[in-house]
C-alpha cells in the first residue's frame, strides 16, 4: 500500500461567521502589567468595567489590551 496526497486548488473565501449557530463574539480585557484578564463576555462594556475595577485595586496598572474572539468561516467557492 502506498501513501497518496491529494491537492485541491481553488479560490477560498473567508468571512466572519454570522450563521445562526455561530459562536458569539466575546470581549475581554487584559492587564499588560500583570497579565490578569477579565472573563470573556458578549458585552464589551462588561469587559471594560473590569478594567476600572482592576485599575482601582492596582493604581500603577495603566495599560490594557482588548481581546476579541470572533468566529470565522472559510469555504471554497
């Protein structure tokens, strides 16, 4: 028995997955200073509120990054 490789060439399309069964887009914030993160949430304001609480408890933590998880789908035309 021999191994066989099949290559499929074509044009692929990639776009955000907006199908009814797609995973939700979620937002989280991460402190760049200590690496602490908020829980992911579908509401960006919830993640941003975490930032204010974290900064209040850690007055020297001024830098944050937003983490967005967005489902994508790919298919061949």
